[in-house]
């Protein structure tokens, strides 16, 4: 029963709800749900107090319907987080005195139905992702690059699994090696450079940044397939080599253009009329 490598951000009334696939169903961050329904500035504290209250009043342990699954935090790292599936979230919502609960239930039901559709027709997931980016104002050209980048990333992580690389920390270390060699920054440093916190770094890259990011990951995949590194140390060396190819190409491009490819632009701070990252 391994956790699948598919963690995403869902949106409910402009609130971010982290979710992850486990045993082929969505599990949602409990504290994110609480934050969305209560507007609490400290949802972790609210959740702790809520568990104690329900245990006293109804003699029910809400924590027993949760699983500790790894979700990305604001620092870009993944931590064990209380998560519940749709049924569990419904139970938790029943203990939250909030008028926002009913629309949230309908939203959860819709998410569950869409997941069933995506299992039957995986292409639907891609279509929905494209539609989401388009609704946010991204250009068609940027969306094409972003979608291609997702495919390349999945190909790379599949290759890492083949080589015995562990999801989570080891994936993060190898990703940082590629990024450091490509952009002279780790993903965490890159997010700081762009003024990001919990947001997905790649969603805030320009087209050129996406291109060089893809190049580093694609070359890493090809080297790995060819050489089949057997240890984590060798995989780390391959990641650095793949990133170096992209890094050298980036530097040559910057020399020709007379400017840096690395941008501090992000989708959050762009004016409404200029939200399309070119």
C-alpha cells in the first residue's frame, strides 16, 4: 500500500486544499479543509481543539479516520500531514459549525466524481488541467510548455523508481541537483527568488525557464536510461550531469540575448492586465 506520487492543490472558493492520491482515491489535508471552512488563522490549533472536544462530547476519535500522508508545506518540503478521504472529510465537516459546510460537501462530491471519470479516461485529467491554466489567464503557448513539462517530469520520476530511488526526500535531493546545475539555485532558493511560498514553482516560470527546466530533466532521464545507475550516489551524479547540460545551454542563451533567463516574475504579483507569463 504505497502512496502514489501524485500530489496536487485543489481550490475551493479561492482556498487551497492540498490533496494526494492514496490507493487510487483522493485524500485531503484536514487542516486545509478546516482553514477553508472556518477562516481560522491557526487551523492546526483548531483541529487539535476540535479532536479533544469531539472525543469528550461524542466519545469519537476523529484521528482514527485520518492517515498521515506526506504533503508539501510552505517551505517546499513534504511532511506527514493528517489527511482524510471523502468519507472521512464528510465526518469531520459534521463537527464544524460552519455555513460553508454544505457547498464544500457538494464540491467534494464533484471532485470524487471527476476522479472516477479520470480513472476511466486519463485524458480527462489533462483536459481539466489545461482548462484550469487557461481560466487563470495563462497563454496557450505557456500551457503547451507546462503540459509537456509535466509529461517529462513523470517520465523522469518513473525512471527514478526503476532505479530504486525513494519518493519524497530522495526525489527532492535529485530534483535539487538538476535545478542547481540548471539555474544555479535549488527549488527552495528559486521560490525565494520569485517570492513564492506554498505555490508550485513551475506554475510561476516563464516559457524560457520552463524550457531549460524540461531540458535538464529530459537529459537526466535519457542518461539514466542509458547508464542505469544502481546507487543513489550514481543517480545524484546523473542528475547533476543532466542539469549541467541545461545549465550550459542557458548560459549560452543568456550570452546571446545579453540578459538573464532567470526571472523574479511570478503569477501572483503580475498586474491583472499582464498575468500571462511569456
